[in-house]
């Protein structure tokens, strides 16, 4: 009897203590919610300057174990006039905040760690009757937000699968939108540090008379690195399809697109590795050269860019393709290795447009830029086409473009090599002419090569910078070494004056 009485007493004390803690948590939430909403809003507006976000609460009602309130989120575009300048409401609904330390709603979701607050949300029929109906008379979006006592916030949302037309959602222009079930997770501290994001969507389709889009198995993840501006990301699409019904109906299929890397959204530093298993273009009718399909297999694109101490950008691009199928013909494999140093940073801004070009090349901001095409190689059964160059350009400014006669004086150094044998070019040309077989005959290659020889010599015969044979091979060959500091230019193992070289380019 004494043990039972003791147990009941302990439970009663714990119960009273929990109620007190829950009430105290409610007080903490009440005292800090305005400040936290202001912090979150300020961070969102700090990260971008395209629009202004506003968050307002109303109908605040605090109880022992929960708090109810109405939340409204609006967005107002900046630098916009007329109807487009009016605020748009993103969220306008009632929410319930469950008090910690162990909200029942959190425990029901399998979250056992103490939570200062737990917010459950389900889109109501009143907030959006159309989406409610499309989701099968249930919430289209549901989710929760957990806030730990360490001020770490985790937001998890999920949407129901829907199918909609323009009659239901006016922004769908004469089409059908299919969205599968999806899940979205975002987390960070209250001061917007340690931001992480993850998106999973099985399918997103848009079907219309002219254009069809389809995405399957979409996965996106984002997490911070050393600073608030640096992020690591992964972006995968299992399959993407785009169909365009124009002069001829064409379809683009992308299989297993993967991209990962890191970037800094402020200084544009980035290091990304992307790949596509298969990129296929198909045409309902042969639109050119009798071909009805073009397939690129195993394409890799790796890019880097770094803002250097001179406030210009250094970067590189590497790309390779295992095979290019023109109809049934395998045109070969291609690889490219390119880098640059000292490029104007504004060229890499996401706000850059051609209208900004005059400002970028202003003569008051001279730069020294080096471009290097270390390798361009096209390999097929007949051999290789190779092309490379190095070019140093100094003092590029607006005056350089306005005075074409002086442009060459801006080139400090140029070294260029081209090797394009006619048998390699002829094979590619013959394959393009005969896409519906998987090989070409020697006669077809010889005919294509002869045509290329005739056309090349017709247009380039008098050019001193081109040779049509090298080491016993027929083709187009060029080897140039130019320096602004020297009066002569080395062209194909011969020396010519700079004036004669420049005249040959005209």
C-alpha cells in the first residue's frame, strides 16, 4: 500500500511538473515568437533582393499544452509596377503549436528528443477548396515543424498526388498537370545557420497539345559547408522527357541526370560534377539529313570557378562523351579540356545580361585574361581530330571593341594547333549522309573525303596559315605561335612577318 501510494505521488508530482514545464514553454513561445518571426523574415529578405517577404500573426490563443494562432505570409515583388507589384499571399491559415518538452504530436511521429515546440499543419478546405478537392477531399499539403531547445528548426512537408487542368488551376494553360506524392525537408538554426534541404518527388508531368514535360525520381539535397554562403548540393533526375510539337514533332529524353558539388552564392565560387547516362533526340519525321534520332551516351561535364585575389575569376571546364549515335551511325567519342584565368567576375553573375556588357568591359577596369583549350579531341575508327590553343589577352577594355584595328595588339600571346585529317572528317561526313545503316563503305568515305578536299582547297588554298598535308597525311593542319613582343610569327614551322600574318587573316 505504501509503495502504491508512493508511486501515485511520484506520478502526480511529475504530472504537475510537466504541466508547469509545458505552461512555461508556452510563455517562452509567447515572449519570443515575434522576435523569431522577425529574424526569419529578415534572413529571407537578406538572401535576395527580388521580393520582400512579410509574416504576420493574429488571433493568438495560449493554452497549457498548445497555442493557436493565425499566420499570414505575403510576398511583394521589388522594382515592379502595376498589378505585378501587388502583394501575393503564400500562406493564410490557422496553426497549432504544441508545447514541449515532449509534445504528444511529436512522439506520435517518432521524435523522442525533447522539443520546445511542435507545430502540426494540414491545409484546410477553406484555405484552398480546389486543391482540397483534387487531393481527394483531404489536405493537399501536410507536415510539421519541430523546434528543439537548442533553437534548431526542422520542417517536414508532404503533398498528395493530384491531377489538374486549366479549369481547376487557371495558370495551367490548356494542359494537364500530374504531380505525384512528394516530401520536402528543410532544417536550420533559428539564425539561419546550418541550413539543410532535401526534396523527393516521384513524378511531375505537364501535358498539352504543343509541349509535354515529364520528370521522374527527382531528388535534391542541400547542406552548408564552412560558412553561411557555401553549400554542398546533390541534384538527381531519374528520367526527364520533353516533347515539342512544332514544324516537326521532336522529343528529348534524359536518363539518369546527376549533379553534385559545392558553390558560394555570393562570390560565385563553384566546383560541380555532372553526368547524363543518355541524352536522346528523336524526330517524328526526318527533319534534316535523313536522321530521325541523335543519341549522346555517357556525357560528363565538370566545372570549377574561383574568385581570385585580383577580383577576377579562374575556372575550368572538362567534358567527355563516350559515343554520339547519328541514327545508327556511331560518330565517335569527344572530349574537351578548357580553362581560363583572370576573367571578369560579372560574366558569372546570375544577374548578367547582354545589356551589362558595356559596363563589364569598361576601359577603366582592364584585366589580363588567359584562355587555354588544352584539348579538343574527336576520335573515330579512322583516327583523331585534335585542336588546342593558348591565348593571353591584356588590357581588355571598351576601347578595344570600338577600335578593331587595335584588337590584335591586345593579344599578348597565341599558340594554336589544329590537326584534322581528311579521312577522319570524311568518315564523319559519310556517316552523317547515311544515318540508317550502322557502317559506311570505303567508297562512301572516299567520296565524302574528296568533296571535303575540293571545298577546303577552294576556300583556303591561298591561305599561308593552312597546310593540306603533314607526315604523309592529307587534311587541314595549322600550327601558329604569335607573340606581341616579337616582330615575326611562326606559322607551320615557317617564319613570316606580323604584318603578313595579320593580312592573311582578313
